[in-house]
C-alpha cells in the first residue's frame, strides 16, 4: 500500500462476480478515490457464509482501518464484530444489517420496507386470486428474510393473495430459472411470482419460458440491473423494487471516514427504495447513482 493513502478499508461482499455487488464496489471505489482511501474489495467466489466469515476474520487480523461487510446470520458474525470493535476497527454493515451486533452503522435498504413495497405493488396491480411463488436469494440471508416478512405483512390484509411456496436461487440467474421451473411444476396454480434478490427476476422469466406456460403470471422482481429493466420494457416483468447499490457503496465509505474520528449519532442509514414499473422507466435514468 502506497504511503499516499490516508486509510485502508476493506469491503466484503456476498460474492465476487455479482453485478449488484460490483455496483456497490463501484460506488465505494469512487468515494475512496475522492478521499485517498485504499479500498480492498473481497468476497467468496460463490455466496458462502463460512468463507465470508473467514475473510472477515482475516481482515481483522490484517488490522485494516475499517471493514464494510454484508451482515450474516448467527453468533459468529456478532462475535467477529465484537472482536473488531475491541481492536478499534469500526464495522459498517452494508446491504444487510445485523442489529444485534456492535456494528457502528448500517448503510443500505430498509429491507422490511422494501418487502412491503413488493406486496403493495401486487395488491395494487392484480385482480382476482393470486397464488404466489417466492424465489429468494438464500433462506439464511437476513435481508431476504426481512423482505419476505415485509411482503407477508402487507398481503395478509388482502384475502385474494396467498403464498403457495418458496424456493432459493442461490443468488444466481440459473438458480432462479431452475427454482421457477420446479415451483411451477410442483404448484401449477401459481399465477404470481416474486423474486427477492437481484438476479431472480431475470432467471424467473427464463424459467417461465422453459415451462412454456400460456397463462399470465404477474412478476415482481428486485433491483434495477439493466437486464431487469429491459424485461420491464418488454412487459415480461411487471414491477421491480429499486435499490441503490452504488449509493450504498459510496455512502458507506464516507461514513467509514467519519467513524475514523468519532462514533455516529445516527447509525441506521437507509438508502432509497422504490417501485419501478414500465411507466416509471423514463424517470429512473441515472438510477444507478
Ligand atoms: C440483495 C443482495 C444480494 C443480491 C444478489 C440483492 O437484491 O440485496 O443481498 O447479494 O441481490 O444478486
């Protein structure tokens, strides 16, 4: 590391080559460049909590000046945050929070609220009975659990809508395709699909094509990756819930810089969330920042 850098921060993502995490990295690197920070982006090659926890521990041992990390379920994560704080290494959770940990701040979506938005759009834009299949990134991911809880909380008020089954995509497009195929085979009455992580919508459309259904399925996705927006444009996805990963990355570095001097008063920093449908596409120009 060159002497010109003021600080060395680590950003630990859920998985290396994931378009959503690459946007977080991009935002974080921009803020790092503006502030002469050395930012290291690391992640398991494929989503894997064990590996992420090991990387987290390794960064604590490397005595970096701050760690921005996706929150992980379970006591070991809480213990590692404690270990870091004891060694004066501030921790920020990004994308997924672990409120019970001693993290200094969370930067990201209010995931429960985001799940509620997915429920709201389904209530507002469907008619008649909706038998819902949920594709979720990983059952063990806290943000996915929060989104599903938010979704449930809203649809419970509408007797037309019920959840029939859930499957994991392992946060991959192919995983979402396979999960969709299996969901529909096992539950032919499903006529609405909700994807809870960034590549699920894209995979779901593919899965539907494979099973060659001729019924109309109402599809809600997550995130505004270019391919998802294309599928909204071509009417294959009905709505998506926008998150702002680049902003998360950028703000997390700025907050980490502040934490080098003092603790924050406000430690839950929610980035924006919104429902995007076809008619909203023109207004999300530049949404990635
Ligand atoms: C979630 C991330 C996840 C990503 C997977 C996003 O919607 O917020 O936690 O890693 O999807 O593609």
